[in-house]
């Protein structure tokens, strides 16, 4: 899933700051969604729930 959008620096920093054990469980599609998508699927929220701050 190639995306022509530029990666947001904050998203890249957030992704890089995830523990390796979490990053390793993410599929390529989930990584692309994390970096580029306007909305994440529920499955990605579930995987990252301990790192998401709710308003």
C-alpha cells in the first residue's frame, strides 16, 4: 500500500516511540494506516489502546 502523501512528522515520531513489541505486531497495512489514514479502523485502536489518550 504505497501512499503519495507525505508522512506527518508527529505521526512518524509517535510510531517510532511505540515499543518494538507493539510495532512488530502491526501488519504493513496497519503501519500505513497509522502513518497516513485520516481514520483508523477499530482493530488498530484496539491494538494501541494503552497508548491513546482520550479527550
